[in-house]
């Protein structure tokens, strides 16, 4: 099931995306399905007539995972971590499909990083790996935009990965998906720059949920970013980055300077 958050010009609403590509419609839902469940409403609107928003705005936190693909760790000159390398991102970094990534003026080296994102569906703490699936509501696509020069300069990642507009999410949440082997393709102005698979994750989704929940209580709407494969690189103002994940869809955003 594909759950979208959208607007037709009024307040944000939630709905189920149905139909074949190019002919999708959204069946409206009553309230936030994370909290009231799937309660169908009476409205239906064509997907092309709405503006998609970030499918979830984390009430609590976004948890990033660094160096979770061996080929990406190698291209950055780093060793593969012995356990997940976590960092926190404020929810003010989250934007939706089509929204512009406003490049941080203090940085001159902004990179794209296509990733699978995990959306938590219930309160959970100290989760066992084998029970992690019960805590996951669904999956979406993200671009873990990074100010690479500031990441190196600051020696920690809060500013480099947490600045406003640096975490696009979308286009919707897919609730019925096996994340074990999904193809991930990132394009820069239409040219493929990343072509990987989640089968190459060093720490899989279950391990990440278990590890994160051992440190933080996870709340509904929290998001875990699972890491990026090799092929990261710079993006300039005026360019567009799209990230496509098999079984979910494509997230595309323009990059601007102001």
C-alpha cells in the first residue's frame, strides 16, 4: 500500500495511491494513518492534480546511518564500521518531492546520497532483530544531501547533514515491501551516478532498528536513513537529482542557491 501526504491547496491530507503508472488516483484518508489507522474517506483525486508533500514529518527524530555500504566507505577512504555509525538530523531538514534543496551558503561542496528510508510505526525500545519488522510502518526514498566540506571541517555531522532542506523524502510510503534486495538508482540531470542494491547493506534494516532502539526510544514517524552506495558526488545549483528505489518510486528535487 502506498500512503501519500499531499495538498490540493488546502491543509495537508493523507491518502492511498492506487492505479497504474500515469493513471494514479489518491483515495483520501481520515486523519493521520500513523495514529488513527487506515480509515478511508469519501474523496478521490487524480495524482496529477495534487502536490505531494514529504510523506512523513518526524515528530521526534531522523536517524542517519553512515558508511553502511562497503563500496561507499572505500570511495571515501574510510574503513567499514564494526557497528552502525549513527547521527541525528533535525526534522526541519525534511522536505518533499519537487521541493528545492537550498544549498547551504557556508558550503561549496554539496553532495547527493540516494538512500532507502525506514519509517517507524509504533513506540519501540530495545527491539530484537527478529522483531524489528513489527516496528516498521513502511519505506520511502531519501536523498541524504551532505555538505562534504563542512563534514570534514566540523569533525562531526550535525551541520553538514542537518541543514534546512537537506533531507528530501518521498514520493510516498510503501507499507508492503521486502527491503532485502531493492535496486537503488540515483540520477544527476538524467545521468546515472549511483546504481546499487540494498542487498549490499552492511547492516540490514532489522539490525539498524535494533541498534537504534537500544539507544533511543523510537516513536511513530521516526525515520532511519540506511546509508548510501558508492557513486556520491557534487551537485551544482540549477541541477536536479532523482533517486529511484525499486518497489517504491522516484524522488526528484532541484538544487538552488539563495
